[in-house]
C-alpha cells in the first residue's frame, strides 16, 4: 500500500486536536510503581536475598531484646549485697561470740558481743571481769569468705588507773550460709602505758561467732 502526500495530510489533520498518539498495546513500557518502603522493596527482590534480609533483621531484634533484658536485670555490686546477699558475703551486723578461752570450774565462760559496721569499723564488748574499755577497731575482706579483724582496748587497774592497752588481730572465716564465723588464729600484743611492748601471744583457732538473732528472746510482759 502506497501512502501519498494527500493521505498524509488527511491523517495529520484528523489527529491535530489530540495530545498524543496511542501506541499499540504490548509495545509500550508500563511504568512500575515505586515500592512504598524498604521492606516492600526487599520483598520484590530475589527470594534468597529477601530471606537473608529477614534473617538479619530477626537476629538484630533478638540481640536488641537480649541486651535490654540484661540491662534490666543488672544490679551494681553494692545492690547485690543487700538483704540475704549481705548476710552471706559480709560480717555486717551483730555477732554473739564464744571466745573458746578455757575457764576454771565454776567460772562463767568468756563470751563477747561484736558489732561490725558496713563502713569497716567494729566494736566489741565482753563479760570479762578485767577492767578495760570497749574494743574499737576495723575489719576488711581479704578473700572469699575470709576477713581480717583488729581492735584495741585500754586496760586499767582496780583503782581505775590506766595501765596500757592490748591489740588483737585475727583472721575469720565465714560459713557458706553466712550465719557463723570461725577464728582461724591471730595474735595479741600487750603494751604498757608508755607504749612499750610487754608481750606478744599467738592465738589459735577456737573462737566461734554466731549471727545475732533479729529479735531478742524477751520475757513475756505482765
């Protein structure tokens, strides 16, 4: 079929009012819709790439959740030693102590009450008939359930004259349940009132301390 100039003018004239010419179906390239987000874009990608991306996302979410739970359950060391933790890892509190010192028949066994403060200080009082002051000293942890204790007392004669001082040092081992301790040994130094060493005695094991009860066994009221 031959197209002459007359036919061309007729075709162009009849389509002059149109903005575009229709292209036969199947020839035109359809415009693809842009994915709404990154996840949809990944879903339109290769199946293997999509599975890998989802696996990485899931792993990141799980790791983030684990980290959040770890932070939520974390407690500083100080906080972990509150309550029952303190009783199992510290001497803090009051202790009723059987000194283990031999006594003569008819004598009352020598016992003591020791208070260990959480700042590392301590005080000690006993039922000894010797005229002396309260014991004042300090304590610290030196190992797993092992502690070093030292305290000083002033000594007086029957007329309340100052005669010197004594210094006691001992290593204590705390039981696993934190309810008792055992004196593993130490020494006692005795000084005169001028500060001269009079004697130094090694002390063996024998002293045992029991954590004081929370409530005293008070006698019933009237």
